[in-house]
């Protein structure tokens, strides 16, 4: 099996968010959690994968990184904290 991009889940301060997902995305999220469980041996709640997946997506989005560096991304000008790594 190929190495999964999300390997560990970090404990962090949580903010409650409600979202609706298309059924196909929900099925894929469940399948990803099952693949991760078979790789790590630990059962993972699929909902707990959403935050690290979003963080990874944003961290690897070059356009977003460029906007952050230029100060055009919301939260940058206001000096808010972010879970994304800074370069």
C-alpha cells in the first residue's frame, strides 16, 4: 500500500464547525480512515481527518501561499494564528 499523506493526528485547540459533505466525499473519507487504520493499526474517526486534510491542502496550495506572503489571505493582515506552517 502506498504511504498515506495524513499519518498522524495532532491534538490542538479545537473550534467547532458544522459542514455538509457530498455523499461521495463522505464515503471517501470513511475509506481513507479504514486505509489509515489498516496501516497504523488504530481505528480513526473519519471526522477527525477533515482538519489535517484541509491543513495539508492549504499548506501545499502555491497560490494560497503566495497570497499569504503578500498579505492578501484573510487573517494575515490581522495577525491571526494559523495551523499552517510558515516559510
